[in-house]
C-alpha cells in the first residue's frame, strides 16, 4: 500500500512538471528535452526540473 501511494505521488508530480514545461515560454527543443528527462528518470528528473527547470525557480 505504501509503495503504491509513493508511486502515485511520483506520477502526479511528474505529470504536473510536464504540464508546467509545456506551459513555459522555452523553445520546443527545450520542452522536449525536459519532458524526456522527466519521463526517463521520474524522480531525479523531477528534482532537477524543480530546481533548474524552464521557470528558473530560485529557492
């Protein structure tokens, strides 16, 4: 049950990140690269996108 919940949370976070990438103003090539990174490496890709993604979030 716990693993299922974690997997579902990761899936939701990745879908949200991909939607944010497509709504950003970066080039199409950058959108494709970010999307591939998130899809191939779901957890690590999301973390990298969160800190260095198209929005340039500063935390």
